[in-house]
C-alpha cells in the first residue's frame, strides 16, 4: 500500500508531508515537534495573517521587489486565507516556538503552494521564504497579527456586545426607578436604595468598560511590521512598512500605524499586557453584575427574590420546577477564565528577552480567547437574562419595611445612640422602625412620615428635608 505523503526538503533535510496538504516541510516538522494541546490559532488570527501577507505582496510588487505575476497570485492566495478557505491547513499547535515562527512558516507555505496552483502548469515560481515572506520576519509578522486580530476582535466583537448590555441596563434603570428596596453592604441590610439606582450603577460599570477597551484598542493600533528580525528593519525596503500598514488599515476598516520604535514593539509586548488588563477589569465588572443579579433573584421562597429572571431551561435533573440563574453563572465562569488568561499574558509579557518576546503564541491566543468569550458571554447574558428581568415590587417593599437600617435617617433628629436603640429594638422584636418610634413617642406622630420618607432617603442630602 502506497503511503499518502510526499517528500519535501528544507535546510535540515527530507520531511514527509501529507500528500494533499498545502503546507510544507517546516509546518510538518512543527506538527511533529509540538504535539502538546491540539489547540490551533483562532479564525481572527489566521484572518489577520492573510491580510498581512496579502498587503505585503501587493506592496512588494508595487515596489518592484516581486514580479507582477508572483505578487498577484500571492495576494490572491492570501485573500483566500483571509476569507477562511484554508483554515484546516493551519495545523501548528499554540505551544510552539515562542516567536510563532512555525505559524508564520505555516502561512508562508500554504500561501506559496496555493499561489503555485494558481499559476498552473506545474509552475513553482513562488517560494515561501523568498517571495511570500519577502521583507518580513516572524518576529514582526506575528506581533503585527496579534495587534491586528486583537484590535479587530475588540472593536467588532466586544465593544458592540458591551454597548448592547449597557443599553439594556440603562433601560432597566429607568424602568425600576420607582422601586424602593433595601440597600446592602457586607451582605447586611443598609439604608434604602432604588432598584433603578443599582441597575444604573451596573450600566455605568459597563460604560466605563467600553472606554477602557477602546483605549486598549488604540494602543494596539501601533504595528511592528517593518522591524523584521530584531527591530532594525534589515532586508526590507524602508518604504514598505507605511505602505503595507496603509493597506492593512483599508482591508480591516480600522486605522493602524507603524511603530514609533520597532525595538520596543518587538522586544516587549506591553500593549498586549495593557489590553489584557482592560479585559480583566471588564471581566470583574461583569462578574459583579452577574453575581448581584443571581443574589437578587435568589429564592423564590427562601432567598431575596427582589427580581425575577427569565426561565430559559430546567434547573435540576432531580428537583421538579427548579430554575437556576444559568446565564449569570456562565458569565461568571467567563470572567474567571479571563482572569486566568490575564495571568498568562502578564507572565508572557515579562519574557521580552532583549530584542524579542518569546511567548507570543500563547499571549495571542489568550488575548483573543478573552475578547471573544467576553463578547459572547455578555451578549448571551444581555439577551437571555437582562432583557427579561422583572422587579418584584411587593417583595422589595416587604423586606424594606423590616429593614432596621431605615433608622439611619433618625440620626439628625435623635442622635446616633438613640437611633441605634430604635434599630436594635425593631430588629429584635421583628417590628418596623415606624412602630417602635410611635410606641416610644420619640418623634411627634405627625412628623414620623416625614422622618421616614423612604424615597427621600435614596436622594442626595438630608432625608425628609428639602433644600
């Protein structure tokens, strides 16, 4: 039986490559050397590689460094990579050489072999290194792909998802503005708030998260392309970076620019660490919001039950009728994963040894995973949970009436010590603060309503007083 492989040669000798594969010898060596996780680069990253290689070929053709026909077929093959046609050919594990050289060569080989197919008639003019990789190095291509794919994912996936969540939370804040309830600090009863104020706080968290993400995206706009091996730009035309980056910007619809200092951009990955920090902050905001929603909906008979969540699936394999806050829990797990990815990126960012960071693949994968699961998690939480949240006003009122912290409003009239006695008696006896006040005749009966005006307690200033 004939083996289904072809024999190729690279600088180290012969390599058996699957017969129908578009990739070549160096990719096959990487497949054999790194059988580690089975994880491959995501669609966004491969798309960015296609954009970069296509832009590079077009510019090198314009500058006269590639024959017109060669530049054309390389660009066409790279466009097919960009569009996802050859995703199955990107077979190298994430855990590989720290520069991502194996993945850069994977793209070079796929594009070169596909370009030669496009030339037809057995013509093999296109070489993966001499032509597809002309004027480039793995050391500037992979950081560029990290920034391009990261910025695209932030701007086109995460920001819209967060904006949608913010908008729905703001709607809920307006809808729930009249719902008075117990505030809570340390999970203990505190002075009254409006349910709308709580949801307004959540909306503001998300709004500020969008600002952080956009700031991170702007920092990723600076690209390493043109620095080649060490940042010096050896073996590339000095006109190449600006022109190629201009084409990249047109291709993806976002503005990119050449690095102000190529040695900084390749020797360090501070922008990626910073972007991950923004994602980590967003994750913790979403963790807080999802957890609060879970607590507020707890019950329905033994918990707070101040809000009701949509019932989207049965909650138990054994308890009939049970419904759980599943989307809150899913989003909380997303947040935990993002925090773990941030640790990975932080450690990776510290491995910028001299002129090259050597943790690029795992940093790229972690950044993109965090961005995409945050976007998808936020979108699912918004549409499947937040949109359908309803306020249980009677339950809010019931718990508020029994809240001894309402006595805080009496500090200005009775002083802290006497107000504290009222709060304790109310709590111990299970009565309301109002009943204790009337029983002890501490405030004239006709002034009790003003003193315990719960709505005014949720406003800035002195409870029960105007001006």
